[in-house]
C-alpha cells in the first residue's frame, strides 16, 4: 500500500512538473512577442530607398558557455549609406537575437545615435540600459563589445575604429570591467563556425 501511494504521488508530481514547464515556456514566448511588438512601435525598422536584399553577418553569443561570439548569416534589406547600414545591423543585433542564450546586448538597449567621422571613426551612442543591464563580469562585457565591433566590421567595410558612448557621455567601463575610454579597432573577423537564421 505504501509503495502504491508513493508511486501515485510521484506520478502526480511528474504530471504537475510537466504542466509547470509548459506554462513557463508559454510565458517566455508571450514575453518575447510582447517585447518584439513594443520594439516595433518604439523603434520601427530603419529603411532607406537604397535598401537592397543582403546577407548580413550578425555576431551573437557562441553556443555553449564559451564566452565568445560567432557570426550568424541573416537576410536583411541593407542601405548603401554606411551610417544607415550600421544602424540597421546594430538594430538587428539588439532586437533579433535567435534566443535568450545567444543574446549579448540587453533587450532594452536603444541605439540613440550613430555617426561616422571623416577619418572612418564611428561613434555609437547607446542608452544607459547597455551599461546597467549588461551583467558585470569580464566575459559578458567582452561579448557585448565584441558583438558590436565584429558586427560593424563585417557589414560596414569603410569603418576603421569605434567609440562607444553611453547616453551621450564617455564612461570609464561598460559595467565595471571593459574599458570604454579608448577606441576599438574594426577589423573584420575571420569566418568561423557560421550559422544561419531567419528573422521573424
């Protein structure tokens, strides 16, 4: 009798656990769709008359806990103008991560401004979310910066280096570790383990 009761209790527990997992999964999907809808209202896609279908390399977190980024090939309509093209790929990097595990930039982050100086220096101004919501730690901060720099280097060939600002200001570090007072070289990354993704 005792074994029978225990077996029934275990069975009920397993059924409840399965139901809980399903509810959590549905809530996650709802949260993602709500975030996507919010972005479409607040930050509509950047388009220009010169947009042409292109395959962009967007650098998100590599599979596993490697602390590195890897390119994913994404079909996008990209502008001929370097400034607009840079904005388009950065917006994709922030808004369209294939999964939470591959996200390198906090989803609330907004690209406030982006411009290119005559010498090929790019200046990207992000909202404070990039600084306050990026997990503090050398690996997570390096992945955030690497995903930005390598995405720009792979898709906007005219850029030489990048300066990252937070809400229009120079800050010392991203979230306590990676130095933001200097410039980042924009050298195209060597192609490694490339995957593909289809945006919704």
